[in-house]
């Protein structure tokens, strides 16, 4: 329905000539804008309702008293349904460490939450289908669990800034009880709040994706970043680091890139680098991490993400 409507607007109302790259780009932009925002509104509401069962106090309580490796798995899973963005990295980190959550478990949560979230899931499902969505969720959780586990094994607590351990977040607060109506209200508020924060980035990303979809030659990416290009995955990670975007901002772009021939492994590496290794987020984390720990974190993430990219390029 949306596809037919977008074509009617582009070719019948606006009268763009068929076959031109600009016509294809505008058609892509209109169709994906409507589809993506409808998907976002519906799924963010549903996931926000689930999130209402996991306030920060409950999340911290769940992670504080478990075996460390089990804690890594739980932290990665909870990161999917727990709100997190770069601006909340520092208070979340301090709250978890002060609350007794092991450092490696904390990192599993901090990796998973921006990488595998409801926005990524809904956009991937809507644009690529459930198989690629499942692959991304699985690899994202794998990276979060492995990254957190390795950092935990290295025992790098001494490379956290001293003031983090000296801060007192206050006594444990009772977990508030919410009614069904409270959870619905929270879901409505959170849906509107997220859409207000990301709509501009989504529009820009879809516009970029439309340009790529309409203008980039069919064989360009296959030639320079296809399966046989050994440097495609490292280049994708390198290009993703300086970008500041969330999943909502990057997925429409990679959708267009994949339609032009970008391989799945390279796509996964690029998405993970943007969402979990962005330079602005590293600057924020520097407030609570000493340089050595930050470098180790970036190194582990880079190696793990590239490994995922190479693996999927080899098997698919």
C-alpha cells in the first residue's frame, strides 16, 4: 500500500520521469519514511511497556548478586530492554559500579544497550526481515558478552577513575510499584520522547539512503567493498567510529548500502562500530575510565566486531 502510494506521488503527482536516479531516490525516501515511522511508533510503545518492568533500581539489583559470567549474559539481555544513550553513560556506569555490579558485567550492559535496542530491532525487522534481525541480535549479544567477559577477566578496576568508587549514590531505593495504567502512560510518554529525539536523524538517514539507492551504481560496492575485498570490514569499522548516530540513524543507510551489494558481514561491522564505538561516546566514557581501560575497551570491541564481520562474509 505504502509503496504504491509513494510511486503515485512521485510519478503521477510530482511527475518525476521514470528511470532517473532522482526519481528512484525520492520514491525510496517517501516509502521508507512512512513505513519506518509507523513501525517505530508501534514497536517502541510495545518495548516501552516491557521496559516499565525494568527500572534502573531493579536492573542494578538483578546484576549485583549473580555469578559474573551469568551476570554478563543477563546484563547483555537486559541492555536490550533498558533505556540507554550516550548522555546517560556516566551516571549508569557510576550507579552500577557503586552498587556492586562487577566491572565486566557493567561493560556487557553498556555495550548491549546502545547496540541492540528496540529501534534497531524494529527497523531491521521491517527492512530486512526476521532472519537478519535474529542474526544482528545474536551477534550484538555475543559481542557484549565477550567484551564484558574479557574486561572482567583482565581485572582492570584500578583503571576506573578514583572518584567513581568514592561517590555514594545513596541507599538502595525501593522499586516503585506501577499499575497497568502507569505502564501504559509510561509507554506513551517514552514513545513520544524517543520519536522527538530521533525523528530528525531518521529523516536525514533515509535521505542519505535514498541518495545511495538512486545514485550509487549497482556494481560500485560489490567492486570496492564486496565479499572478495579483504579491507571491506576494517574500512567499515574505521568509517563507523567518527559517526555519531544511533541504530535509527544508521539502519536506513545500511539498508540502501545492502541493496547495492554491501555484504552482510561488512554491514554488521559498520552498524556495530557506529552504535558501540562512536568517538563521541568514547569521549563521554573517558570521564569515568582512565586511558588504559578505554584503549583496552576500544581494542576488544574493534577485534570482536571485525571478527563478526569477517565470519559472516566468509559463511554467507
